[in-house]
C-alpha cells in the first residue's frame, strides 16, 4: 500500500508538473502568436541608472543583476535598413526584446528604423552621434556634443522622446574618465558588455554563433554585444536564439526606472558577476572561463584591444581598418580585477639563478630573526602572490588582456582591488 501510495504521489506530482509545463508553454505560445517554439522574453528588469552608473564586466566591476542562464541582447550601430530590419524580424518571430544602441547619424538617415524599434517594444539607447573612436582623447566639450547630439538625433525620430532610455555605450567601448563623469552627472548609464561575438570582424555567421554560445556558456549569463547592421549577425541570430532556448537560457529585457516605474528590487551583490562573498560556493563560478583566459592557440576571447577595429566607423566614414590608429580600449582606473602586463613571475623565476646559501647566512647576533623567512624566500612568496593575482578565475593565466593591460598599466596600477578579488583568490588557494 505504501508503495502504491508513493507511486500515486509521484504520478500526481508528474501530472502537476506536466500541467505546469504545458501551462508555461501555452502562456509562451500565447505571448508569441504563431511561433510556439519562440524563446520569448522571460522578464524585464527596471534599472536605476544613477545607482548603477556603469555596467559590463569587460570594463567595470558591476553588471546587470541577472540570474543564472539569463541573457540580455544588445545591438549597436543601427539602424541600417537592410540588416537591421532582418534582425528586427528575427527578434519579432521569437518575441524577443533587446536593447539597441543607435548612432545619431544613422537615426537621422533612417528615422523609420528608430520608430520600428519603438513599435516593437525594444529599449532604445544611444551610441554617440558619429561613432568616433577617440573619446579618450577628445575634449569634454567634444565628448558632450557627441553624447548629446546622439540622444537628440535619436529622440527626434520619435513622437515620444521619452522612449529613448538614458543608456549609452561608448563607440568601440573607448571610454574616458571625463565622459563617464559627465554621463553620470546626467543620470545616463554607461553600458559596456559581459561578452562579445566579434561580429564586427569579417567572420562567418557560423563563427559569430559559435563565439556567442561558447562565451555565454563560459559565463553562464550576461550581456551580449552584437551589431544589427551586419548580415553575418542577422545570419547567426536564428541559431543563437534556437540554441539559447534549447540550453535553457532566458532572454531578459532592461528598461530604465521612471517616476511611474520603480526599479526592480535588488541587493548590491546582485550587480556583481562574482559576488565578493565567502558564502558563494565555488561551484557557482563559471565552469570554463576560457573566454577571458587564453592558454592555447585556440584564442576565442578577443583582447580588449580588438575593439580598435572601426566597427560602425567603417560604415560611416569609409576609413579602412588599417588607417584607424590602434589605441586599445581604455579601462577604468579602478580595475574590476587585477590587470598586470608582465609574464607570470613563476615562469620568470625559473630562469633566475639560485641564490647562494651564503645569501641566507646571518651572523649569530641576528639569530633572533631566523624565525622570519630569509629575504629571498620572502621576495619569492610576494612574487608568487603577485603572480596569482594575475591569474584569472579558474586559475589560468590571463593572457587575453595582457596587451591592453600593458597600455593601461599606468591607469590601473593606482587602483585598489575590490574585496571580491581577495575573497576569490583565497578560495582558489584553498
Ligand atoms: Zn559601435
């Protein structure tokens, strides 16, 4: 009897689960008429832009407060009718809402494209007026004009200018302290990203899809940066969305808080991809952080300096990539993780001569100090600590960012580490 009773409970549970699952599917299908296989948009996060002025772990300590397997799709550089329209159709067929970072000049040339974004319910954000890649070197006046003109041009395309969110992404992610300070003073949130799919490079749609999925799998969640102006992106998008659904990912929409629409309640730790808590089980960390750390020839991660490529600038100015001066992406002075350019000290230490025993010999009158490590050993331990500090999540040596880090060492060396890194390193050692 007991056994039958248990089976009865199991059957009952399965029935309840089935009803629940079917109910969920039915709701999703109803949300996306004619497309029962659509991934849909699972929820909308309302963000307070002043409380969280900068997002995206590629450059900043904070990112969106996403749950595991939640993804935010962002598209830059449009609208450009041909490919942007195709991207919009693909998203519509999947009932997916995304964030579009428009270029002011593109909005002027194609205001209908901006109106289509609004009509489809996407979040409209901006990406400067002409997509200059030299924000780090321009005056505050020039930067301000680029930012404000970009917003004005995009708003002008809409009947309701309030539909343009106070979200901004630097062209090529080329940030500057002055521009960031200006944006923060205006309550405009700066969006970097959590990962890329390199779709501004001349690669195939299959490669864009592959990079997007591999890097997402490495992080488990996050903001994906794409470009709706490229055919390769439009080509990759159906497969990305199909695979996202198959692998249990959920699409999240993001909108700014307003007087009528309060911010989604969150804890401060929710805004950090790797919470600085000793309570966070290590198993919750990314399983394969290969997108940030390259140790083989199969470098799937872009160096931050990859953003030297002119992106939409190519489209707007016709400049060849070769003519665009390679500057790298400026990183904030306070690095979200250690960025040091030299080779790991462990490796360097191997080539150093072994110190003679006499180095450690001390006269008897210094015997009291013998309990302290000898100077050479102390130096080595410090070096190893520094070397470990250069290691990324998963204990692999960070290589992908080394080039950029060399350029920005002067910036980052003055920055203090966040507690998260101390906690994480402690965990890694244990
Ligand atoms: Zn761009």
